[in-house]
């Protein structure tokens, strides 16, 4: 059995907002295997960033976390701020959608990479600079030595994201968390950055948690994929399995809404209805009001359960979910001689 | 660019150039940003034309020239046969009503202090159309047209989702019954599922109102469904144009091919197999010599760094400006059964 690097155990996150308590993440259990690239997808507001911020210990004060988040066996939710700070940028590093949030506008790009190295290792200024130059070259900054002192605004968005990646891999992290790292980039540059991520993963064996809303991005570089809807994890599957046989009705709806790539007339499929307001989240399956196959049991929360195919689904239509929830097989309407 | 089929086009752009003088930095006064460098483009009545290219290729600048937000440095823009690029105020005033912009980020184009009812009513107030009751009725009609439930009318933009905000922006753009919408990346900031809703809405409005649309996008995947024709822009120039099926199934320009290849396919069995476009779009202050694409072009030949390629015509609609594509067409006529590309 492969080693687990990161484990979410029944993790929930609430925000105590003025308009009531928002249950942004509810009972998420998930294990990341060492060396894999795991994609987390779902529509805006479904809790992807909240889950990753909970892992980094970077949630705002109004947020409260329940459950356990085990990194190499130690619980991140009970660590002190200084213990977490030691991990961040070292064993765990991050890349966000907007490189501006990760880079200081007033310092040269090279020294920002060197600072990350010096913050976590006992190296001289000179050694850190040499290593930073090597990293900038590794992530594809042309003429890195000449650009070393350039402030971030002199660089294009794609180049800034490369600098952020250089800093993120500087200390050989075990886990790289990338939250929509290519969403703000052109498709051509996105393709380059995805190649770079895949390449870094291959060479350093880094485990990557990639948050994305674009199923194409996930298909290109992930090994396994988790689908979130309204704070719940509804499906987890190996990437080939998910794309060949999406099972959860929400996952299927997401696939149906893709612009199919056919230039034929006719409307694109859309998911009817709206994402529920998480300050008043419905009980049971949160997709039930938009689900075309809703059952009476959907008022109860379906457990995420693994089937023989290696895919896990949280849906009362699924035999594994039903077995895990103590329900009998679904009687199929119109079936004879069952 | 090729003409829309039949009749005088609604919008005709000819040789439009837009240069921004450089006001800051070491190049101050010395040079200019060549944002748009001689663009021809036409949009027919009720037609959807998409303009695509990487960021910095000049799409928004061209869109702003067309909506009259900025003045082109050179070239002519005719709307419904009347020149609007330089001409009299009267012609422009009427033109302004008939061409409306829609922007990428509804949050920045909507006034955060106003209830959406007021935002949609604003153009009617500005042009003094109808009395109070008529305007209120028209706002309800517009909200209905774009699929906004009436009970949202008193909400502020911050109380709406991104998709709903974009519907408000579209409703306000439709208030004066324009003939043409110039939509600059109207779905780029939205979720995939919401993108589909807005694309459907635009297609539906075109059907119902006979509205023409110039749809600006940096992502080819969203335009395939909605467009009649496509123009691909690179560093201030249109490098390829044609019907949507010509451009998608038989792209002739290497840049178009690279843009199509860069779309991440939602299919894990087809990974990274395609060629990557190296490097980034160069600065429009000193565009490369010859073909502007040559430093990044995977198939460039000697002549590409010297001569600016002219448009080659492949069909009544389909054109591309590329030396290699032109040469391949020439040899293609001798070898009719060969495929055009590599
Ligand atoms: N600081 C906060 N206070 C209150 N609610 C919040 C806060 N941050 C996030 N939320 C809410 O928590 C839910 C999950 O948000 P989150 O940012 O995790 O989603 P996401 O999946 O990352 O979305 P996106 O794709 O837009 O980045 C949403 O309903 C959001 O409005
Ligand atoms: N007001 C302006 N002043 C100077 N340069 C500008 C201005 N507007 C756009 N540009 C430049 O013109 C080029 C084309 O920009 P733009 O039209 O926004 O491209 P796109 O919409 O395709 O991303 C870019 O290099 C951009 O920086
Ligand atoms: S003209 Fe030459 S450089 Fe330009 S696109 Fe064609 S082959 Fe490439
Ligand atoms: Mg997020
Ligand atoms: Mg633009």
C-alpha cells in the first residue's frame, strides 16, 4: 500500500459571518498519497480554497475548523502558529492564482526566492543567491542573472507565476498546494506552466494538490481527482476513471456543461438551478434540489464510499454509498424478475 | 478580413491603426505602443464574429475603437454605411446608441451603489426615452429578457452572483436596442457552468433580437459554439480569419494551430502530446521584423524574419497571413489529395 502524506479526517470549516454561519466545508475526508498529483474541482464557492487554507493554517479568525488534518501523521489543526510557519514554505508550499499576492512588489524577484531558502536553511547569502539563480533557470526564466533584481511588475503574469513556483520548490517541499495557478493566464502560457508543474513533480517527486475549476487542466496533469459541491466532497476517482465514467449526478452535470467543442448550433447544456446559499445549507445531499435523480433518502447525507472501480461516490444512487449507509440496493423502476 | 455573406455589412473596419504614445520610462516620447496595426474586419447584421488572441494582442484596443471609446490613429470605421471613426457628432450620437459594449468584469462595470434596476434604467434616463412608467416597464422587460427574476431588482451588484451581474450588464447594454454588442471577454471571469448560461443567453438574444455580436475572447474553447466567423489576432494584426468550421477544422496559420493545441482537453488519454508555443507575446513597442510571429513560430523559414506575409485567400471567407501557409497552398493545388498541414 502506498504511503499517505496528507489526510483530512471529517474536516468541516464554518465562517461566523454577519449574515449567519456559512458552512463552507462539511465533513470532508480525503487522503493524498505521496508523489501523486491530486486535483480538486468544483464551481466557485464550493469550498476548495477554504479546505486548502485550513490545511495551511491560514484561515481568518472568524473561521472555525473541526476534524483532523494529518500531515506525515502530525495533526496540523493542533499545531502552534510558529510550528506552522516552520512548515510553510518548507515542507509545504503554495502557489495562488494571482502571483501578486505571493510576491512583494518592492523587492527583486531573485532575492525573494533567496529569502525563502534562507528562512528555512542555514546557508550563506552567496549560496542562497546561487541556488535562487539555479531555480529561476529551472522554472524557465530566460537570462535569470540579468532579471535577478527586477521587481515583479517588470515581468509578465506567466513569468511572475514561474518566480512563485521557483520559491515554492526552493526547499524541496513534500507537498505543493497550487490554488488555480493558471486561471489568470493565457491558454498558451497555461500550457507551459502545466508542463512545468508536471516536470517538477516528475523530477522531485513532490505531491501536488491542484485546485482548479477547469476540467481540462485537471485531465492534463492529475492522477486522481476530487469533486466538491457546496462544501461536500461528492466524488473521488482516478483521473481516467472519472473522465470515462463520471458517476455523481453533479460530476455528470459538470461534464455536460463543458463547451463540447462542436461548432453545431443549439444551446449548451447548463445545470438548472443555483448553488445553495451555504449560510442556509440544505440538510442531506446538498445537490438534491438540482439533481435530476433525487430520491426520498437524499434528505439524509450520503456517505462517500469506495466501489470496486476505485472511485468513491457520495450519492444514494450508488450501490457502495447505499451499502455504507446501511440501505438495500435500489429498486429499479420497471425492472422485472429482479 | 472576409466579408460577411450578402449585402453591406453592419460594421466595416478598414485599415484601423491605434498607437499609444509612450509617456513614461526610458522610451518616453521616443516610441509608441503599436496596439493595433492595420486591421480589416466586418460584421454583418445578426452575425456573431469572434476575435481571439493572447492578452496583449490588441483585441480590447480594437474593441474600444469600434465602440467609439477611443479614436483610431488611422483607418476608417463604417457603421451601417456611415463613417463613424472621425465624423460629425450627429452621426456618432446615433451610432453610440446602436453599438454597446459589455465588459469582462461586471463588478467594475456596474456602479456598486446602485440597485440593478437603476443601472439598467440609466441609459434610458440619459437618452430621455419614454416617461417614468415606460422606463420602469422597459426595465422589467429587459430583466426578463436576460433571465433576471424581478425580485432581484432592488439588489446591489455585491448581492448578486457573477453570472447575475453579467446579466445586469447585458440588460443595460440592451436598453437602447443596439444593433451590435461588442462583448470584451464577457465570460472569462465566470465559472464554466455559468459561462454556458451566458453564452446561451447571448445566442438566444441574437436569435430573438437579430443582434450582431463581436465577441472578444482569449480562449478558443468558448467561442466555437457561438460564432459564425472567427478572426485570430496576434500583436496588432489579424493573422487568420474564416468561418468557425474553417478556422477550427482547417487552421492555416501556425498561431491559430498553437491556440487550438493549447486548449487543455478534458481527456486524460490525450496529454501533452501536442506542440507547445514557446516564449511569450513580444512587446508591441518594437514588434519583430517580417512576420511578427516568427520568433515563436514552430515552422518559420528564412523569409519569415524579413518579409511581412500578405493575406492568402483559401476560400471565400478563409484567409491567413503566413508565408508557409501560402507556399503550401501553392503546392497543394498540384497535389490535391495531400492534407494542407504537416
Ligand atoms: N472570510 C470569509 N467569510 C465568510 N464566508 C467566506 C469567507 N471566505 C469564504 N467564504 C465562503 O465560503 C464558501 C467557500 O469559499 P471558497 O473560497 O473556499 O470557495 P472556492 O471553492 O475556493 O471558490 P473559487 O472557485 O471561487 O475560488 C463560499 O460560500 C464563500 O462565500
Ligand atoms: N491606454 C494605453 N496606453 C498604452 N498602451 C496601451 C493602452 N491600452 C493598451 N495598451 C497596450 O496595447 C497592447 C494591446 O492591448 P489590448 O488591446 O488591451 O490587448 P488585448 O485586449 O488583446 O489583451 C498592449 O501591449 C497594451 O499594453
Ligand atoms: S510567416 Fe513564417 S513565421 Fe510567420 S507564421 Fe508563417 S511560417 Fe511562421
Ligand atoms: Mg478559491
Ligand atoms: Mg483585453
